[in-house]
């Protein structure tokens, strides 16, 4: 008798895809190590030396389970943001929190709205939990806030998601406009505001911390300016009712002991983050200058990456492939209008020089072909 894997209807209907193909996978496919890794918006400037020392010491205590409530980290975050401890929720990166938010706010078949081509992992969670995704195109490379509101009203959405500054475009909207969007959503619709790139953003994009509305959730991460992408530490700032709901389903030991200690130490090392932000500003300017040198445009960015405009999707894909042949890892937005670009993370000075050389050579080869 033939045996069958008893999948749920939701999982059985999903394609065998992942949100991102990792750089490690690309290296295995080519059989060569990557020489320049500036495609995942990690921070190659590294973790705070203070945090690194704390994490090394924490290794001695790995025989113990981590605090499932991450209480000390939650207290540190609450003090840092001047909000109540009850307004904080910690998870294994923003990615884990986004999945849990979909679980608590959208039943299978209910509608979730997001910008077309925005952060693919959120769309991955929406599909994985059986909700229905409605996507709103960008307007002039920016998130269309009125379009999101209109779609939410028309579709009876349970969740609207946006990143500000945006990933993958790098552009941003004023905080006042985001709050206007919240006011225009249905009363039973949650707004998830992904602020992964908050440390690089202008002040006008970052409004005051507001935790009185249970429909409003902000997420932050230690993966970008703090240089802790591999540690997987993210958090949400929101109304206590949302925190209570998340606690009903969260992974009880999701953020390990070493990561919790490192995040607390990094949060206190404000000079390290300030140094990274300054380096990113320099690197963004270098990428803009490189694009201009080569007769290319770019999209103004408030993040740790820059989209260099190749003019068309075909040319962008060819450039991406040419760079990978030179063992240089960058990415490109997967949907229009960003798919005319290659998206380049701000690397170290050495990485930027190596990228510039490979980029010039790739474009030269494409022109000759």
C-alpha cells in the first residue's frame, strides 16, 4: 500500500519556494566562495566589541536554558524607548514576529495588504498561514500610503504591512503620513510598521513611540546597525493586548542566552551604532558617485543599501549574473519598479572598492556583448 504524507491543505497548496536564496546557497552552486558579500543588508562593520565580549562570556552558561521572557532585555528596551515593559515583545528576529502577528490577526482566507514587491518574508508568512494577499504597487519608487488605505477598506483587510524606510526600495515616508494611514484603516485592521532600518532613517520618518492603539505594531531589529544578523534578535513595540496575544503562541525559548546578553550590551554601546551609521552615510555617497560615473541613476536611500538603476529588468538581471560570476553577491528587487535595479549593501571600504571594480568590469562586458 502506498503511503502519503498527511499535509494540511494550506501547506499542500504552497509552491516549494523560499523568500530569499541565501549567499551560502549561491556559493555552493558555483563551487566557489563569495569574495564580496554585500547583498543581504547585513552590517559588515560587525558587532559592538563590548557586546562581543559579553557574548563570549555567556557561552559558559549555555548549559542553561535562556530566560523565555527575555526579561532583562525587555527592561533595557523599555528604558531605551521610554515605554512600558508591558509594551515590549522580543522574538527571534523581526521575521519570527511577523509570522506570529499574521497568526494572531488574520484567519485563513482573510485579507492582508502590503506594497507590491516589499519584504518577501512577510508575504511568505501570509501565504504560509493561509491568508489572502493583496499587493499595492509603488508610486515613484515610494510606498503608496493612500493606495494601501484604499485597498484595506475595499478588501476588509485584517493587516496592512509596510516598511519605513522601505525594503527593497530604500525610500521613506514621513511619520505623520504613516499615522494618517493608521487613522484611515478599518477599526479591526492591524498596521504593522517594520522599522528595521530606523537607525539610518531621517528624524522625520520616526514618529514618537505610540502604544495606546492595539491596531499599531512597530518592529525593530538588532540585525542591521547593531551587526547581529546571525544572532536573530528582534522586538515589537505595541499595545499590551498584542503582547499578551503574542505570548500565547510565541516560541518559548526563541532568543538564545548569548543573543539576549549581546543585544543588551549592544543597546548600551550607542557609539558603535553611531559609528556604523556614519560609515553607511559615506558608503551610500560612494555608491551614488559610482553610479553617476557610469552614467547610471540611483534611488535615494535612507537605509544601509542603495539601489543602482540599470534602466531595465533585463539589464539588471544580466548585471546581477555578471557580478555573481565574479563571486560578488548583491541582490535585486524582485518586482517592478525596483527590478530595474541592483541593490547593494554598504560594505566596508575594501568591499566597496572590490564591488566597484567588479561592477565596472561587468558593465564593460555587457556593453561589449
